[in-house]
C-alpha cells in the first residue's frame, strides 16, 4: 500500500503559476511511474502528465509547453509546475502511482479570468 499526499493547490489568476507536490510513503515500488491527473466538475478524470522510473515523460496535449513534471527520488516526491494557467485548467488535481494504482486525496486548483 502506497500513501500519497498532495499539496500546492490554490486560487490564481489566469497567466499565473503554481507548483503542486506529492509525497509518497508506505510500500513504494521504485520502478513505478508517477502521474498527475485532473478532474473538473462534470468531466472525466484525465491524465495531465506522467514520468516513468527511467525518466520518460508525457503530457496531455492541452498542457504541453506550460506544465512540467519532475521528481526528487530521494524525497519520494513528484512535482507539477504549472505556468501560464488558464481558466480551463481549473480542476482537482490528483497524484497517482500507476502500477500500484495508488491515489492522493486531490488538491484544488482554481484559475480565475
């Protein structure tokens, strides 16, 4: 069992930036991949970004060039740096470890016009 705790969400104006953090504890599989997902009201949860254990990275088309996923393995932490935020980025953002299917509690990101 892996426990994930997210932080860093908040309210920002369009064009602003936020950095989300997620720290894992418990039984951690070093070969697992990290992902950030988001879910807006009335929408399905979607993958935003992922990074594998060997450093391969993928982003959703809607966030390419604006979001950056990174890791600090020694801290069992993954980050999502979000820049040039848009109102359509408003959602609850969830940290995920893909192979272990573990989820964080979510952190709210709200971007105002």
